[in-house]
C-alpha cells in the first residue's frame, strides 16, 4: 500500500467514524489507487447510502465501490406469533 493509499484510508475511516449513521457499523475499507471499496454487513439501506456519501465527501476524485450488505431483519410469521400467544 502506497503512502497515498494509507492517507486516503485514514481519511475515509475517520469520516466514517465521525458520521453517527456509520460509526457503529462494521465497515471495512480497502484502497487501491483512487478506488475505495467498502464491505461488511450494515443495519439498513440508509446506512449503505450514508457510507457512500461520507466517502465521496472525503474527495471528489475518489471512485467509491460498495459491497455493503444489509443485515436481514429476523421476522416471525404472524401465525407463529398467534400460536405462541394462544398457549
């Protein structure tokens, strides 16, 4: 990793830490030249958008790519909830 890439990574990670929507999310950052790749599993689609916008705010010359996935919310079907409530 070049000094430029290290510097960009530090700036991107600081920006993600400073954003209340992304600071608690396990987002990994990889930098190759001007390309920034975000990966990990986050809580919502909004968090994905916030992460991308946050990285783009670091420099308009960065190419931001996201492999962020949204964590599925575990839901219980209504008929199972009704069966448990009836017991």
